[in-house]
């Protein structure tokens, strides 16, 4: 069965590029906010989302984008 791509999801794409653009002093706090935005509580799930191994839903994409925007990262967020 073929998986359909919806307009509100980004299959196989993580947010490693966004993480790389964070200032070092903001990293810990931003990652904690990303955990909350994704509704996760462990490093394994975080790593899977960051690498794009777990597909994010539309509301998760919006929430993660908002976290990056808060820390001044507004472009080139998605991808490895």
C-alpha cells in the first residue's frame, strides 16, 4: 500500500538544519521547547524526529517552526 503525502506533513524531513542555526546559549532551552512542541519526553524520539525518521503532523510542524522563529531561525529549517 502506497503512503499518501498530505499538504500538512513533511515526510522523511527533519529539522537538523534549524538546530544547527541556533545560538549555543539558546540550544538547551530551544530543544526543551521542541520536546514540548512534539509531545515527546526522550532523546530517542527527539533524534528520530530531528533526522526525519518519524513523520511530523501538521500541528507539530507549526509548533516546531514557531519555536525556531522565537529564537530567530526563520529560514532553511527543514532537512539534514
